[in-house]
C-alpha cells in the first residue's frame, strides 16, 4: 500500500505530512519503511498531549475543551495544522482511544478519528476498532494509510 501511495504522490509531485496522537508515530514509521520515502514524505508530528496539539499544530484550546482530543473537530484542526506548518499538499491526522483504559460510553476504547487534508479540502471519519491496544493502533495505521492512498489517487 505504501509503495502505491508513493507512486501516486511522486506522479503528482506531492509531499506528505502526518499528525499523530494514538498511533504514536506508527504512520510515519510505516511510510518511512519504504526506501526513498524522503522524495515524498516531509515530516510527522507526534502530538500526544493537548499542549503539543496546540503548540505544534495550532489546535485551539476551545476546540479541545469543547470537543475533546478524540473528535472530528480536533483531527480536522490537526490535519490542517500539519498541512499549513509544512510544505506539503496532503496530510493525515489521527487521534483516538487505544486502551486499555480511557474509554467512555460516548467514546469507547477503540474509537479513532481520522482527517485527511489537501490545500482544497479536509475530510474526517470515525471508526471504532476492536482488540487490544496493539490491534487498535495497528488498525488505525492501516486505515490512515488507506485514506492517504484514496486521497492521493
């Protein structure tokens, strides 16, 4: 999947950035496993704390207070912040509850919000994955990569 993503990015002359919370750099690691990724992967932000989301990506304090870190609003601001703070044409953002704790009835363990942004638009999607922490994080990385591939096409 990463090789196909790379081919699409190179063909379009696009660069990519990622903003990660619950995946802890897993998306960047998957992208850079491919030799030559420095030709299309600009940077990754691992913003685990709310303060890091604010300082590194420009997520507003009001958004975090009103909607929480695991929300549509937050990942859209994360993806847009990554796009604007780097020299890229495509970004992805991920924030979720990988577990084993931290879930609520409204946002159970396994809830992960994604956003993909280009200079023209940003879209968000929520998924709920089952399994333990490793499985949730792995599924989130896979879903983020699949979304990137769809947006790069």
